[in-house]
């Protein structure tokens, strides 16, 4: 891919038509810079392909057809299927292709070993909020990928959310922080709402308000660029409600629990890799 900034000329393929492929496809298309007809998706079963057809994307049962039709190929099958899929597509992969794997735990070294020697490989770890263009994505360059491929991927994925580049060792940490982190935040949302239910608020209203509180806090944190401790201190009137609540959270060990959750999920990702 030698023409960065010419996204409309890229043909983009997805092998695997699951949630991750769908989230990324939706993100990419919503910018309007990539036409649906530039995208092709493959899966063995037609069941998974319907929602892609609704987006106007070409669908097929043939993985090699995706490879021949695309320059950028996302591998979006479950990790255990990667060796089988790579054996199948390897003969069709040329040095013009850029292969981007989102398979959790499959290392760049493994991908490069299973593909022809000159293949350009990148590893990407997205998270589910890509679906609503608020994902957090981290990618690492393979040994034959350069800054140009990185720039193309970054520009292409920008509509999916935040896109960061880093060394491969960060991928497992990103999985703990952001892939699994989404679930940690849902647990917190549930607990906040239950607190309000305990205080007499109807569940449905409490859940709506908890979701909006997390969204609002997140946007303010991201968009202000300020440190969370600073924003937190701003809402703490001396002797007021918030400092009483924060004290309860500190007594419950929320900070240590959250740090431990990211650590545990990262270590689990390392184990699985
Ligand atoms: P999924 O089960 O929703 O989708 C997998 C897709 O692959 C299905 O459409 C299935 O039909 C298709 N498939 C099965 N065998 C195939 C084959 N031989 N050739 C082509 N397609 C085939 O899974 P998902 O949640 O979308 O995850 C896909 C990948 O993304 C996984 O490797 C996972 O590790 C990674 N990932 C997922 C998340 C997440 O939050 N879901 C986050 C980061 C990374």
C-alpha cells in the first residue's frame, strides 16, 4: 500500500463475518470515505452474511476470493481457526497485500510463519464499541510492515474510535485495559444503578441514568484532556456528597480492585498467547 491518503482506492476484505468484523466494517463505512462496494466479507455460513449485505458490502463463502479482491485483508475468525485459514489463503497472498489479524493471542511471529516470507502483517486489537464508533484500538507492526502501512491502517480505522500504535507486548495489556475493560465498566454501571434502586429509584430509570453518567464522564475526561484526579477533585465540595461517596469507594477497595482486574486480564491474555 504505497498511496496513503487514498483510502477510496483500497479494497478491503474481511475473513470471518462475526461481531468484530461487523463492528469494524460499520466503523469504516460510516466515515463515508470508503464505499461499501470496496469491501468484501467471507464466512462459511450465509447466516452471518445477511447484516453485511444490508450494509451494501459484497459477501462470499470463499476466503481466497476475499484475498484476491482486496489489498487490505482483516483476519477476523476465532484464534484457533487462524492456522487453517492461513494455510488456505497463503498461496493467494502476495507482497502487495496487507494482512491485519484481530485474533486474540495469535502472535505476529506465528502469523508471519504461516504466511509467505514477504507478507506484510499487522496485529490489531479492537474492542466492541467500534460498533458505535467509540472503540479503543491498538495495533502493532509486523517485521515487514512499515510506517506507511501503519498510517494507512490508522486513517482507515479512525472512524472506529481511538487508534493507537505500540509494540506487540502492549497488545495483551490493551486487551486487559480495553477489551475486557468494557465489561469492567458494565459491572460498575450495574452497581451504580443498583445503588440507586436500593435508594428507591425504579430500575429502568436508574440504568438509563447510570449509562449516561458513564458516557458523560468518559466524554468529559477524553475531551478535556485533564487528569481524572483533577476532574474528580472539581466535583468534590468540601464536606459535600461526592467526598462521602468517594470515601465509601476507597473503603471498598475500588482502586485496587480495578488495577487488579486489568492485571489479571492481561496475565490471562499472556497465558493464552
Ligand atoms: P465471531 O464468532 O462472532 O465470528 C467469527 C466469524 O468467523 C463467524 O462469522 C464465522 O462464521 C466465521 N468463520 C468460521 N470459520 C471460518 C472460516 N474457516 N473461514 C472464514 N470465516 C469463518 O467472533 P468475533 O467475536 O467476531 O471474534 C473474531 C476475532 O476477533 C477473534 O479472533 C477474537 O479473538 C477477535 N477479537 C474479538 C473481540 C471481541 O470483543 N469480540 C475483541 C478483540 C478481538
